[in-house]
C-alpha cells in the first residue's frame, strides 16, 4: 500500500528562505507542499483552511513570531505538527518553541536530510492524530439516528458576537445573524456562552432540557450523536442552538479550554457557528475569541460604550488579534445623535461597516414573541442591516479563502 503523502505548508517572511525550503522539499516524493505564507497571522488562517499535516515555520516574523503562531495553530487544529526554523540555536528559543507545541526545532539553514527527516517524523504523528480524531467523529460507521449530513466534511467558520459594554444588543444581533446566515446550503449553530444568565434560546422560544454544560464532561468523547442530543433544533428557522443552563450557576472557571474544544468540534459539523457572549471577558469568552475566525464587535452611541470598545481594540492589538478579523458594528443607530459611525470609526481607527437602526418597538415585539425578526420581518431597516452584516461576513470569509489559495 502506497504511503500517504505528507501535506506541508511553509511559513517564512523572507522570499529567499521560502524558496530555499521549497527547493529542498521538491525532491521527496512523499512530501507535497500545499501552501506558503509570509506572516504568522497568514499561517494561522492557512492552517485552518488547508489543514496541512506539517508546517515549517520561521521563528522571527514581523507581525507575529513563529512561537506565538505555533501556539495559536495548535489550539485551533491540534493535530497539525510544527517544525520551527531559527537562525539562533538558543536553548531558550527551543524550550519556548516546544512549550508552545512545536514538534521539532532546526537551525537555519537546515540540511536537506535533517529537514525531510523532521517533516517525515512530524507527518507520521500528524496523520496518526488525524486518524484518531476522525475515528472519534465517526466511530466504525454510521451512528444510529444521526443523519449522514451531520458527519464532518468541512471546516466551518466561528463567528463571535461581542460587545465590551453590557446592554448593547449582542444577543439580538447574534440570534438574528444566525438566521440570516442560514440558507439551504448552510448549516448554522447558535451558541450561548453566557453560562450564568444566557437567554439566546429564549429569543427562539425554546427551552431545551440539555445545555452547553452537558458537553463539558464529555469533551474528549464528542461525536455527532452526542451533539444532536444536546443541540436544540429550531424548526421555524432551521438554526440549531447550544443553550445556556436554565438555572444560573457560576461555572466559568476552569472550563475555557474545554469550551474551545467544543467550538472546534462544532465547526466540523456546521458551516457557521455564531457565538453569543457576555460583555465580561470570562475564561469562556476569551476561549471563544481565541478560536474565532471573525469577531463582530458591537458598540452603541454612548461614550462609555465607545471607551470600552477602544480598550478592547487595544487588547486585541496586544494579543495578536488582527483588525482584519474584526467587523465593527454600531447598534441602535439614531441619526439624531451627533455621535456618528464615521466619527467613531475615525477615532478608534476601525471603520464601522454596518449601522443597525434603532427600532425598539419592532425588536422588542420580536423578542417577546420568541421569533427572530429575520425569520418573518427582515424587510424592516434593522433586518436589512443584519442582512448586510451577513453579506459582510461571507465576503470576509471569501477573501480569506482567496488569500490562502493564492499562496
């Protein structure tokens, strides 16, 4: 039986270094290069889209160093193995790289034999890990009662809806955005990450007996059957909901990593996973932001909200969240108020791309009925704005895909 090819991506900000590595690898028939990237942020996106077995990663890059990129990639796609390259054979660098999850550490320029040997070792491990993951998804065959359409076939996108100011309408936007993204071709999940006071399910008039906490203890044994048992399927909209507990309980501490694993599993079952969040940066909310492909950042027309948004953007910059991953939205926009989207965008150096009009009566009527307005009243101005937001998300995702495919 022919050996499965090892799929490799090469990440280096220097054209000459990338070309040198590509030339080294072209002589090994068991290694196939599937993509290249110039920065750490590009490497993270490439990893999620192409899912290579191995990434050969330079340690020194301008936007995000290889160690930070490695840590992010290993969180998002755990089976991918990273081979770090560095001009410095510093034991401290090596230690940091291994702690971040790198599989091997080579000094630049590597010898052809040592590079290909390192890739082969890493590739074998990646394929073994991937096989275990697939086995945990599908077992030995079709699971009873689980539609074939629910088996992992592609990597969906995680959309986090977040506002650093409470009362900004995050849940309203998340619920209606999930409906707007749902069509005949797309499976959509809405996740409530507010485990104390979450009420996303109420927006759909749903009250399921199971909730997100039911998955925490089973995070290492997830399969599609378990997911279908816990998710609430809303027949009116076609959106599946992972609800918060019916009774408030403080359970956030210590479960952030497990919650992130659940989100990563869901992305293999759904085209879009929309996550509703609380304004507090709890461990769970931070884990959701870490795995997000896009962050819909919400503000409103008041000074405290804008101040908090500015602080969040500063935190995002410091933590390596690229501004290109953020879609900035102004909710409850009232033209009579002098704080305009344009002024806010200029002040925060992040353009407001969608303004959702203030329509208290229509929105409150929708919430009290338990029917998102995007399902039966999307022609209202707020509905048109949510449709525009959904289009912006699809365009962003398409641009990410095009960027990766052009590497």
